[in-house]
C-alpha cells in the first residue's frame, strides 16, 4: 500500500499492544492486526466520524511509536506497567461517589471489585463478587459499618489501600497479595484505632522494616505472619512488637514461650548482629 | 597459544579509557544529587539524544556526604516547597521498582524504616507548630499533632518536662540507607548510557554569548578535568550542572562566580560545614516504634538496627562553635558536653549508654539562608545550579534531579515549582528561611 511509504522510518518501533484474548477485538474491529496473542489496534480519532474506511491519517496513527527496546524483557516490563496503571485506576473511588454512598460502602466496593470479600458489622455472611456483579447497594445506608475485609490473593496496591480512610475495619486479611509491600503496611495506620486482626502471610515483598512499621497498629490483638521469605528477623521483630503491645498475639513465628527470660546472658555487643534488648531477666524493661 | 591470548586480553583491559572530548551534558559531582539529575534526564529523554557525563572525583564515595548522611526523610518543613520535595522523594522510593528496577531482578532495597519524625515543642512554640502542621496536612503530608500527655502515653520513654506538644509523621517519613539509593541510581544510570568519569574538575572555559555593550552573557564552552593519573582533559559541552555538594562554592568560582563585576561578582554562598554522628548502645532503650526524635534543643536521635543501637547528632548553636572542616576527625567533647546531657534529660534511659563509634560528614551549607539554590545562573546561561541544601540533600535530591531535568528537557512544566529558589534571590538579597532546621 502506497501510504506506508510516508510512515515513519523503519527503525522506529511498535508500541500499542493489547492483549486481546479476553476481549474479542477481532470481531469488533476488522482493521486491527492480530499477531498471535497480541493485537495492534488503530487509534481512533474521536472527533471524526467513523465510516468504516481506513483513512490515511488513522493508518499513520496505527504505528504509534514509543522509544522502547523491542525485546522480550522490556515488553514484559511495558505490559506490567500497563497492568499497574490499570489496577491503580480501578482501585480508586472518586470523592463524589464516596460522598454519595458513604465511606464504608465505597470501601466495600473497592474490596469486592478487586476480587475480595467483606462483612459488615452485624452480619455473619460474606459478600463477594458473583461473576461481574457486585451485590452491594448503590445508595447511602446509614450506620453501615465495614468490619471485615478479606483481600486474599487480590492485586490490591498502595494506592488502592486508600479505601481504608475513614472506615472502622476490625479484621483485614491481606494474604498472598503480591503487591503489598512495606509502604502498604505503613499506610495501615489509618485504621489503627479499630484494627484488631491482621493477616499478611505470603506477601513476598514484605521485609523486616515493613513488620516494624506494624508498631503503628496500637490496638492490634492478632497478627499472622507465615511465609514471609524476605523478612528474615520476623521472630525478633515480633518480640519487639510484643514489648510495646502485650495483648498482641503473633501467629506464624516460633517465639520462645517467655521471650524475655530465655535469651542468653551475653552482652549484646558479643552476641552478634541482633540481640535482645535486655539481658537482665529480673523485670520487663519499660519501652 | 593460550598464554599469549591471556596476555593480550590483560593488556587490552589495562588500557586507560580516555575522557570524551565532547559531550552534551556535564554533571559535576556524582553523589545523590548528581546521579538523580543524570537519572531523570536519561530516563525522560527520547532515544538517548543527550550524552550525559558525570564527573566524580571520589568514586568510592569515601568522603561523600551522600554516604555519610544519617538517612532521615521527613515532610515536616515550614517552607511549602521543601514539604513537596520530600513528598516527591517518598513517592519515588515507594515506586523504586519502576524507576530503578532492573528487569527480572529483585527491586533495589533502601531499607526504609517507617517510624517517622517527632518534633518536640515548648509552650511558646506549640501554637506555631500547630499552624505548620495544618499547612503540611493541606499539602498532603500525613502528620499529626500530639499533646504532651498523648506523647507520654504513646512513648513512655519520653520525659515531657518542658514539652507542650509534638508533631509526629505518621506515614512516609522515616530513615533509609542513602548508599543503597546511590548505588541503585548509579547502576541504572550506567544502564541508561550515562558515563561516570573518575576525575576532578579543575576549570572551565567561558565564551561570550552576548555582546559586551548590552551586558555580558557567557556560556561554559568546555570542562577541564584531571583524572586519577594526573592527565588533563578538555571536554566540550552544551550544559553544565553543579552538583558538587559541599564543594559547590569552589566549582562556582571556577566557572567565574565571584570574580568579575555585576551579577558575576556574587559568589555561590555554599561552604562545607562539618557535622558529627555518634553511634551508641543502650540496654532497655526506646523500642521499635521510636521515631527520629528532635528535641527542643535541636539534638536528635534515632534507632539504628535491631540490636539496641542508636545514633544521634546536633548542629552547633552558633557560628563560633563550628568545627574545622580541614578533615573528618570527630570531636568527642562535643558529644560529652553538649549532646549526651541533653539526650539523657529527654530520655532517662540514655543515662546509661556506651558510645560505640562516630563519624563526620559535610553539610553543603548555604550561608545565605540554608535553603536550596536551583536554576540557571543569570549571566552564565548554560550553568545550572543545584546546591546548598544544608543538610536536607538526601530528602531533596530526587526532586532536585527531577526539577533540573524539567529545566533541561521541557522548560515550561514543573512537578514542583522551585522558581522561588533561583540564584536571583541571592542577587536581590532576599532570604527564604526554614524553621525546622536539624
């Protein structure tokens, strides 16, 4: 086709990639080019009427370019970036909706939309997404309090955790969430007044510093921290958290029964990199 | 055959790489600020259109302020741009995997501790502190005011004698390892094509870019540097960015600031000032939730690691008490007489401590108003300044790098508007003063 000659030179690279498996783009747009799993879609000019033909200008835009290396790793990075941006957009609730339906219900929407399930105060059944239908009311219900949020295996992110603000969640399950990291755990301070149980097992991005940030949850009564491969000192940090919050129950670590009294009586300088904060076993040190 | 091959290979690798004869952007100083500038320009530009060269004379960063820093980051400032700059840095660190992560490798770990900063206030200053906290919250910082009783409840180790209130950063504040960030930046920069040159800048060549009749305007035409073997090289360049930290004043002088008449007669008011950090151990010290606490006397301390270690420091109270900058030797008398008594008063557990080690580093101290100087020089038009952060370099480096990249690449958009901090304010004798200096 002669219009290809005036397109940008051959050393420029493709950019617009869409995964088309779940969307069925072939039926919707016959002009799109399908290459295996990837679909190159022409960019529509929204201001011009679409009469089904492929004008010269649109074909030019079809080869929309970005300066990216065209190899497997950077394509993977490019796709991951698209997923990140998409997730963050989906996990947001705008202020107008929040005002209309109230903070607790807006939070419930975010959780359920991300694939999690919730319980309100006073109910004992889980509410979760059925297919793509979200069984939640879309008007404000007074005195509706979100009490439990279970985000096991979801792709909730730091920006998505904004739903916590203004809620009174008592139990939060963030099990096997691959995008939950130390910064997300620091952000949990927003529900520190009401949060009583937290489960962050299996979140691979969490490190020791993230566990240390849980000191902000001052009313926490239960914490489950199984399977945290990047948190090497979780037993020690659990001991420190217990120093400050004696009512805390930590599951998933091997704590000595009385962590205070069973530590060896060596001075901290000799015992290496980390050591207990007290060597006198007579009284519990005030912190 | 094998032996000959090995010998010739070793000869190839012992050949010295020459400093390039020409480049587009020269960055003087390869610390956090210089590497951040290089990173943002390289990251945002299209198709490697600019060749970037970072000249650093201390490639192992043995005396670099970047590595010797206490590593704190806070959003509690009284100047709004300072708040925004630190928040930008926190956001960058939160998304460090996207910016500095290499493909299929674990993201760079800067060991960010999220415990925040605690500023204590006397009854006289409490009202002012509350206003400032309101301003910071308006800008999006997650900071909260606490009364003395609430502080005592939350931090039982604190002696609230003489304290009326305090402000605590609840999210996004804390401390981290600056050298990890520097290493990650440098690694990513090298991957993006930035050249790091182990040399010292010893001069520039200037040429007139505007006629003498309407007021001289210069451009820096080339950079003269001397490498570790003593050989001198001249590199033609289009733009130069001064990221020399404490030594920025000397680089400014080499570029002509403080030498001629008119606007060029004003030198860059950045000098090195030595500051000490002391590391000590305490049994039964404050626990894991301890923030980096800044006392009313200006003394600060924070937890270091999980083994009962803490670090502390303070700025001298007056110009006369400023330590000599000749070397990085530590003054232990300063700790014994000024810091320890005040710490022990504020935190009674610190009456029994054991001093383990100490080190010193330089602040890039802006003698004019202790705030950032950023932007092109009015007369030397291709000479960009990014200096004078006076102890806040770590927190502001990322945003400063971004701001300089915006000035270089697209001069009309800003993430954080830093035009107030231009060198012009020095010429006009205006000060931007920051209340929360540590």
